[in-house]
């Protein structure tokens, strides 16, 4: 997508990235993992993390603040004896945005978190493999091929409100 949609695409990607990153550290079932991840980070990493979460909370996911304003723009004909309104539009003005250094630091932080998650994933996979070997024989496992059911999520199964709201 080039041209007039570049700004829109960039905004969608950045908004999604900040929202999803912050969601990983916001309470609920993720709280135990959050503490474990944050314990692995340096003070500098924690500072970057906090900046990202603050940007997410104040400017992206809940952007009701003085850094984002809706406005009406009016274009008038000038340099012509004929006076008239040539265009009126409504748009949003972003007063503040993170600089490139935030994104560079974010990439470093994500890489560190990804490495930690990969190690945790490997350790958990080994624990689960031991449980499976303890609980089932190879014959039992092979007998289960094709007998499992996949859980399919249907729109009617999705609650209309969030838990606790």
C-alpha cells in the first residue's frame, strides 16, 4: 500500500503492536508469567518496558487525553477575489508520538523476552513429555490417533461482555 494509505497502515500496525504488547502484562491469567518475565529484565529493559506500557495506556489503547484531539478543518479560497469555503473535514491530530529510539529499544526488549519465552517453552515441553510418557504407553497413544475432537469456537459461544464488566 503506497501513497494515501501509508499513514493509515502505519497507525494500524503501531496501534496493534502497542495494544498487544501491553495486554501481555495486564493482570488476569497472565500475571504469574508477567512477574517471571519482568524478573529477567535489566533496569534499562524495565524502563523501556514501562515507557511502552505508558504509551499504550495513555496514548494508544485508551487515548482520551490531551495528546490526541479531533478537529474540524476549513479550507478557504485565497489568492482570488472570489471568497468561498472550498473544503471542510473532520480529523484527528496527534500531538505526540514516540520517536524511533523507542521502537529500536522495543525490538531489543522483545528479542530478550522471546528468548526467555522460548526457554520456558522448551522446559515446559520437556515436563509435558515426561507426564505423557508416565501416563500413556506408546500403544495407547497410537490408539488415540484420529479420535480426538478439535474445539471449534463459534460466534454464539463468545460472550457479549467481558468477564467482570
